[in-house]
C-alpha cells in the first residue's frame, strides 16, 4: 500500500512556534499532497509536491520530499490558533488515487 | 468559482434502505473521486472516474455500492440495502486532470440506524 503514515499522531505547541509533521510511504509515487481537516469535515488542500521536486513553499508552509527515503515533511511556521486541525499526507501514483493515513492532530495553544 | 458540492449534507436512513449521494464537481474537471471517512479512521478510497468511465473501482466495499457519472460531470454514489457499518462521511473530490490537485466537497454524513 502507498498509504501515507503521519508522525507524530498528535502535536501540541504554543502560538508562534513552528510545527513539523512527517510522512512516510512505501511505494513509488507521482506526487504527494498535504491536506488539512477541521472537525471531521472540509478537507482543504495545502500543497502538492511532485516526485521530481524536493521542496515547495506556500505562505507559512514548507514541504519537503525525499523520494530516496520515501518521506515528506510539512513545516508550519509562526503557528496560529487557527492552524489547529488534523493534517494528512496523501501519496498518489498514476491514477492520483489518494491513500490517507490517520493524520497528525495539531493543537496550537493561544 | 464554485467548488465541489455534495448533497445531501446529512442523511439518516434505516437499515435495509437504499440511498443516493450526489456530487457536482468543479466545472471542467475531468477526474472525480469518491472517498469515505468512518469515525476515527483515515480516508478510504472508493472509486475514481475519468470522464464517464471508472478505471478504478477497487475501493468499493461490496456489490451493494455502485457509482455512475454522466455527461462527464455529476456523479451519484448508490448504496443498496444499507447496513450500520455504512455510516460514515462520504467525500467527493475532483481534479482538472489526473495527477493534479484534488479539491474536496464538504461531504455527506450518512447515518444508518
């Protein structure tokens, strides 16, 4: 299975701190996507990184991809209370079928 | 522009009844995906459409589940003879083409009593 496995399962930080979440997967991929979900609904797309890319930025988000280690990381800088959510990585292959793990639950304390 | 929409938002049904869930993808998106998320579980892939055809149905849990897509746009997911274990949030996503970003709808929360 190419399921993404997020680590840690839960993370609690103070507002203003950085949060790092890691993802590992098992098979070769075409791309890897990161999503955020609040309260069990509303999956919001954050970043898509392709297999030939190593790093990508979007605002306060930084994603890295190491295909040799089959791993990715998501860094949120200067976190805010509104960043509190579950974060999922979703590796995908040719059909772009996304296989999600159970996610990292991030709690940002004000 | 409009995002992916799904209806109904919530559905409560009795065990044994059939239900239909609808997904309206973003206009112009050729690929459409159905997933479901059970309580405390990750998202589970169900089926994928490219145009009106479904190259990958590998995630459908049983033959009680079927889906179709017409006109390269709207899709319906049908669950026949619902069971309590079918209770979940059913999410639809679309992408412009395969290998591009998938945008998710708000989901349909199904509760089978």
